[in-house]
C-alpha cells in the first residue's frame, strides 16, 4: 500500500474511531440520564400515591372519631343522620354507607330490642375496580323506619350487639363535560383532508379546485350549525346540573343548620327535638343475609386497602352505646389514590393488595400490564426494572402492605434518542468524507518527494549512476534526497574505481592493500585521537596557596566529550573550566580540541562571561555543523568566586555549616544560537568546597536502568564534602559513582573538579 493511501486510511480511522466512541458514549449517557429521570419521577409518583392513601385513611379515622362523639338523636342513643352528614363533610364521598351496631340495653319494662338502621343508597356511577367485585347496594326500604322502645335505660348489658343499621351517604351531582360527537369529528377530518388536497395546487385543475372549495365551505357551515346546536344543548344540561348541585349544597347547609339548632335546643332544654332534614339519605334496618355478606366483603376489601377496619365505639355521656363502622367505597378510594388518567399521558398507575387483587384506572390499563408481563412479575415478587422500553416504580404501604406502582413507557423517547445518535453519526461521517477531500492533496504533496526518491532509486538499480534528485525542502525528505545524491555520487566513483581495478590484477591487489593500510591507519588515528584528547586534559592539578584542587574523569568511549582545564595567573587568580561536548568519538574530541585552543589564550583580565561570548562567536564562525559544547568558566580571586555558564550544570558550594548553594545562571551551549552569558559572583569562606561536574554523574544508571538523579548526586556531594582534602572529596564521589554503576562502562562521561578554600592555618 502506498504511503498516500496509508495516510488517507490513517486519517479516516483516527476520525471514525473517536467519532464512534463519542456518539456511543453520548447515547448511553443520555439514555442513562433519561431512564434515571423517569425512574425518579415514577418513584416520586408512587410516594405521592402512598401519601394520598395515608391522607384518606387519616381523614376517615378523624371523621369517624368525630361521628362517634356526637350526641344521640333519639332514645336508641344513636346520633341523628343530620349530625352524621354534617360531621362526615367531604369524606362522605369516600363512604358507601355507615353501619351502626347498637348495644343491648337492660330496661324495667319487658325487653324490647331496638334496631336503628340508616340505609345508604349506592353512589351513582361507582363501579368496582378490575379484579374486585363491588358489593350490591342494599335495596332502599319503602319508608324510613323510626326508632322504637320505651323507657330506655342507660345501663349497658355486655351482651351481643343488635342487628346492624346502615346509613347511605349520597354524593353531590356532577357537572357535565362538553364533547364532540363522532359525526362532528368526521366532518373535521374531511375538511382537513380536502384542505391538504388544495395545498398541492400543481396537481389540481381549476374546476376541481372550485368544486373542492365549495364543498369545504358547505362542510364548515354544517359543522358550525352542528356545534351551535350541541353547545346550546350542553348549556341547558349544564345549567340544570348546576342548579341541582346548588340545591344539593343548600340542603347540606340546611341539614347542618338544623342539626346545630337541634343541638342548641337539647343543650338548653334537655328535650328531644324533631329529626333533622335528611334529604337523599336512606336508612335500612333489616338486612338480608346476602346484604350482610356483601357488607362484610366490602369491609374486607377496605381492610386490604387501608390495613384496618374503620370501626369506632359510640358513646353517650362516657358510656359505650354501640359501634359505628364505615363501608368504604373501594372504587372511589382507588380512583383517588391512582389519580385521574390524563388524555395526553401514557403512564399506567396500579395497586396490588395483600390478596394479589390488582387495581387499575380502567380495563385497558390492566390489559396493557398483563400483555407486558408486569402483572405476573409483581404478583410473583420478581424484579420489574428490566421491562423493555418501560420504567416501573413500586412502593409499599407499611400498614396495609398495599403496593402502588407507576409504569411509564419510554420506548418512543429511547427510539428518538437512537435516531438522533444515528443522525449525528451520519453527519460526522459526512464531515469526515469532506475532510478526506482536503487530506488527499495534502497527502499527495507529502508523498511527492518520496516518489522522486523511489524513481531515482529505480534508475540507479538500472545502472544510471548519474541520477541526481532535486532537493526542494529542508525536512527529512529533503535530507534523504541529499543523502541519496551523495550515495549516487559515491556509487559512481566506486564504479569507476572497480572498473579501473578490474583492468589489472596488480592494481586490484594494490588497491586492497591500500584499503587495508587505510583501515589500519584509521585505527591508529582513532587511538591517536583518544590519546590526543586525553592530552588535552591537564596532566596535574595546579598548586595554589589559597585553594586545594582535585579532579576525576571517566570516559564512556575511546574519545570522550568531557573537558576540564586550569589557569593560574601571576596574581594568584585561579581559573577553572569544565565542559561537555555533544556526543562522543572523533566529533566530540574535535570540539574539545577547539575549546582547548580557545582557553589557551584566556587571560584572567577577561571575565568569564566575556570569554564565553567570544568563544561562542568563534565557534559559530568555524561552522562545525551540529556540534556544540556546554562550558562553565570559574574565576577564583582571593575569597571571591565568579562563575559564567553556557549550558552546564551549576557550580555547587558546600559551606562549613553544611548548606549547599548553586552558583550559575542558565544559558545555551557554545555553537548554538544563543550568546547571552552573565557572571554570577559569591564570597567563599575558609573550608568551603566547590564542586564542578558534568551530567554524566547524576545520569549514571544502575543494573535496573534507574538513573542516580540530581538530588541523590547533591546528597553524595554533601557526604563527600566532609572529607579533609579535595582528594578525599574526589575519592568519595568516584566511589559513589562506582557503587551505583558497578563495573560496567558508564553511559556518559563522568567528570568532577573539586576546589576547596584552605583554612587560614592551612
């Protein structure tokens, strides 16, 4: 595969893979966030349904407790109906009937058992929830039975209660809602279809357009007339229902007023008052066995919903005269707990009691739960959080163990999310292909020079050694072309040499001998170069009255790149230089030779920074290519140390108190572009030790390939500086280098120069 194709393919893959990762991550994170939000909302809704159930339970308990405390309305010691309706208030809509169980009472006359029953008419429109059979309402009696019994006594026998009494709780009339008929909706759809047909005017002839417009006008007129008629009819029904509702609440207010007046009269005169108004209330005393059984079944369903039975004692002047219990409307409670089903909501609310009866807002919701398998999972206590495209939240009422839940469909949203991710991926791929159109010419430009080198190599392989390539750039390809030209020239010369050698055997032997001698000469030259490089270094350290000097060097190859030298002037000014040439071998030796020659002409009158600037300028003029030299020059005059550095490590000064200071200012090596060098001066005290070293010591590697490091190198110097003389310091540092590096040759040249200020007594 050509380099151009490889570049295009690499760019394509490097674009597609990150794009795929980003799109997939974005889709998964968005889906997770969406599901989390829906799950939190479902959990919040189930908690809200739990609170509704608790509120209904507490309201019913409170109302029944207030009813149980009402004063008796007749000799049978049971509260009157008006007081009961007034006390129940809004909670009456949750109760189908109230059951009163009077206690048997001992009287002086022959025993007469009084059955006081207040029958309840069923609430219109109430139906049992799915899965639960609604008890049939008891048949209202032909007339309301009145209380009987003379000479009732206040003493209560601990005997069985009499037959129950049932009081019906009538609901308020409901207001009608306006809805369109099926014919009106059909007309609207037909108008919309004809309007869409007119929208495509290019495909409709003028005659059809005129006929269609007339038909739309007629349909709109008929629809307008029909809506007006329906609205008038609905308005009449609404006004009638509104009057009935107002009448209902007027009767309620009359009942409350009558009960309040009755209570005031009883409290003032202690005399019985006429029975309060009980419009819409039915009372039944004698219940059949079937009716009793249905009341028990209703109590059982209420117990499953609330976890308790609503049964409180009736008291009169502190004495229990009976018990009152409420037959809760199961369907109304479920409707309030599960909430009203919105037309624009697809969520399903449901409840499951201890007997695994399932309650939903309508039969369609129950069918959906069964189809998805949610009902079976809930009844078998299986996890419901893995139903595909649905979020289910469940909560359990601690008192009744009623489980309420919310099932919300998220499949459409997830599908839309998937479509959006796919669309974004498609857009990204399109942008990548657009980018590839621009990458192709760039790749052609990058591989143009490679093609030139390839064609040149093919011509040389065919024997055309005079082939030369144009060098059009300074990058790696340009350098390769230049090297190729040199190679072609060398091959041409070698070919000419071989041709000449083939002419005579003698000349060939002579040439081989010459080559052997040349190789031997180069080996000798290399050895001489090594010796010459070592000769560049001082044979001994200078003797100075104020400073003790010691040195150590270890080269990595035959010709090393480290350099050090000394200069002592007549005024006892000691100059020390240390450097590190780039690389090793002959080139490094050449650079050392150049610096040696420059330092040979150094005079102490020239400050170190000025010398480095002059040396940098001279090295540049020599045009030594990429060769460079890091160099540090230190000048010791009396107790003053002046240092200038060209890319070398700083000088380290160990004070008598044990503190180590760095003395230098960073700059670029000699032979590079920079030439900004500065002097840094400090004062030296008696016994202070100065260390100059190359980077070979901190970069020494052990057997594991781990470097010693600059911090460890400074620590070794701090330990070595405790020696008595400069030679002791050098011995300690060289021993540390050997401990770390072992017997292996170092990976770089290692050089130490130690200068110690002698004490006044020394």
